[in-house]
C-alpha cells in the first residue's frame, strides 16, 4: 500500500475522532445538566412542603430557593462554556485535517515528481544512445519527455554546451513543447550566436508559430544565416516563405529568385517556385496544387532531397467544417514502429485546398530520425483549429500508408475525409 493511502487512512481516523469527541462530550454534559435540574426542582418542592408543615419559615424558604437557583445558573453557564470549547476543538481539528491532507497530497506529488526526475537522470545515457546515436524509431513520446527532463537537468549546470541546448530544443519540438523549445534555442544562441544549425532550427519553429513578431524574428535569424552562408538553400526557402506570409513582396520575389538559381529545372520544386514568383508579381495565379509551403530544399542542393510530394485534398462532405483560421499539418511517421514521433513534419497556415506539400529530410524533427531512413511510411494530413499537432476533437484528418523507394521521389494524394471525435 502506498504512503499516500496509509497516511490518508490515518488522517481520516484522526478526523473522525476529532469530530466525534466534542459531540460525545457535549452529550454527557447535557445529561448531567438535566439531572441537576431535576434534583433542584425536587428540592424546591420539598422546601414548599416544609414551609406548609411549619418546619421552615417563609423567609428561609425564599433565601434557600434563591441560593439553589443561583447555583443552577452558574452550573449551566459553566456547561455552555465547555460546549463552546468543544466546538472550538472541532473547528480547529477540522481545519488541521484539511491542511494535513493538502500538505500530504503536495508532498506525495513532490515525491512522485522527484522519483520521475531521478529516473530521468538515471536513464539519460540509455535514452541518449537510442535517440541521438541509434535513431531508434521505437522511441515513444514518454521516452522523449523523460530524455528532455534528464537532459535539461544536466544542462542547467552548464554554461557552454550549445549543442546540448540545440538538441533539447529539437526534442521539445518533437513533443510539441514549443515555448520550451524556443527557450532552449535562445540559450544555445547565447553561447554560439553564429551556429547555422541552431539558427535554422529556431527559425523553423518561429515560422511554425506564425505570429507577426515571430516571423520578424525568423527573418532576422535567416538573414544572419545567409550572411554566414549565402548559398544556404534551406535558409533561402524559409526566408522566402516568411516574406510571403508577411506580405513583403519585394523580399519574397528576390528570395524565391535566388533560390531558383540553385534548383535544377527538372526538379518538382522548380515549378512551385516559378508559380510563387508569378503569383507575387501578379502575372498569373499560382495553381494551388503546385505551391510548396514546406522547407523547399536541403543544403545538398539536390532534387533527390525531396522524397515525398503530398497533394492534400478535402472531401466535399467536410467543406462546411473547414475553419476560416487554422493550420494544416502534413507529417510522416514510421508505419511499422510503435513510436508516433514524426520523421518529417510541415506546418502552415490553412489556405485554399488542394495544396501540394513536399516532405524531405530537411523537415525532420530529430537529426537521427529522417524520412530517408524509413521504407514503410504513414502519411497524415490534418487541419487543426488550435495549431496543436496532437489529435484534438473536431480536427479534420486523412491518412495514407505508402512504401518509399530511395531511388526515386514519390507523389501521393491524401484525402482529408475524417472528423476526429
């Protein structure tokens, strides 16, 4: 039996005793008072009889009656004081019981959290081996939570581990702790402000949040990446998207054109970039099924970097349930593993459907779990009102399982045809 239940039963027994004692005490005092009252009334009757028989004068009877009544009144006042005192004990005891239970509950919870923290510290090397070194696809969200707790505990005492803080930020992204992820990336950049990987990871999170102030911050970090590496196609793609979302047409067009110069004309993304530029210039509307809103290309500058092109469509029966403001998630998971952690994920503001999204290793959440490592993949497209990647009642979703071929890119179509209960 747990400490909580044992202590809880003991406190309950104590509370019962505290409650019962005053009522038992009060009952006994009330019975004593009634007995004394009957005796005094009996004595008053005897005094009247003695006066009639001439055994007691009238003045003596009145004086004796007065003494008896005063004695009875004093006794009743004393009894009332005892009752009030007993009720005070009851009230204080009740308050102490409530406080005791609250303190016990808090301490037990702290013990549980302490045990979880100690377990996380003890398992940190094992989890690091599975998550960082091996890229184990069977890692669960609970494993990631524990790894994040253990890693953060280790990093708190470190002032120079930028790689560790960046890794922690990526883990937080994987478990959808966005604010904690942003804090971790900021700590990493405070140590190494020119780390391109950290700047890129942080910018990706800022773009996912899609708030005006965060978009401006993402643009600042992406421009810094391009100062350090002018040919970084990943940064060019994210900067182009940020400028497009902000309505900065001049920057968006210039950045898309810079990116197009690095993309082979036969790459699927080439047509998407041209469509974006044409739409921004107002020459022609971009075809929705060609628009790419994920990270467009990895630093390898190779068309093979794009592994899956997902065309997302909405079933006609759900058109009325499509929110005016929301987000579209497209992500890939290992279809054969127990872990639901995505190997690649794209989040974008919800626009017109259909739309085309490209998933690649550049969209990976963890550097050790990439789309190119998987053969059997579960593709998911989800419309969320809240922007939370976790399943939420009312979200609209479609899924598809496919087999990937490393030698060639693949195009798939997902029909969003289900409303989550």
